[in-house]
C-alpha cells in the first residue's frame, strides 16, 4: 500500500485571512516503509513573513523571494501525491492550506477522505497525553535532537517514523493473526506396513584368544594399571 506522509510550513494559521503555504515536504511510503522518494519545495508566498511565523520555521521573506510560486509546481506535486492516502499531524490544518493553494490555481481540491490524521490516531491510543510531534517522538524514543526549528521535510521524516509506531511498529503484520487466524489442516499420510523379516542370528561380541593376548601385553606396559590389581 502506497501512502504519502507530508508536512507544511506557512505564514500563519488561517489561509482564509491571507496566510500562504511556504514549504511542503512529502515522503513516499510503501507498506509503511519509506522508499526514498520525496517531494520538497519552498514557495514564494507573495507577501511578507510575520515575525512570529519566522520564529517558528526560520523562513524569511528574503530567503523565499527567489523561490517558485506554488502554481508553478502544483501539477508536479499532485502527480507525486497520486491517489495515495495522505498522512499528516493535525492533518486538517495542512489540508486547509494545500486546498486553499490549489483553489488559487483553479485546481480541484484534494478529497479529505484521503486524510489520515496522526493526532487523531494518537488521541485514541493515548487519551489525555500530550499530542505534539515533539511529545510523541519522546514517547516512542524517536531521535529529534537535530530538530532545532520546524521544517516541512524534517518534520515529515519524523512523522513517518511516528506513524509506523502508532500503527503497531515494524511488527504490524502480526496483528493479522488476532483478526484472521489461519487454520491449517493436518494431512494424514498413510504409512506402509513394515515387511516381515526373519529373526537374525546373534552376533558374537566376545574377544577371541588373540585379542585377549594382545590386550594383556598392552596392560603390562602400563605402570600401576588398575587391571593388574
């Protein structure tokens, strides 16, 4: 099964009030294993970067000034996403910005039925616990020491590891045993009767006179042999 784990960085919290998408990082997974295929791009938001947003991800207006517009990479992004389920942390936020950008390009929105929200999964598994990406990485022992600031591709990489853990870790296939036990019928293999054989004559095992003489000569050569006591 192919899935895409992704994350976004933005100029703020609300695309309806003029905030824009400035970075997206996507990681392809097949059967919950990263394939190495990624899509990563920065975008010129065509507006200034608020100081509070820059403090989170470190992307300044100057840095983004020469980056492509979302519209120039939109088709390439959609081709990478394909029809796979899309996994994100607090996925409604990322879907909201992604679909707002697609609407500006007059492209069809991505169906929210494809949305897989790791916050919702974590809430079911750990009710009452902290659900931030940092907190969940700490819970599952995922190394995030290199995460100084938010970054779409870095956060997608961490989320890919977290998603595997939330779904049962590397042994997820074992869960199938509880749902659909496999019953194996023992095959009955007929055994042919052993053919009747006649009784064999007893075979001699006692030493002959020559063997006894040679054994005696060998014993005499051993100093203090117990056989001579």
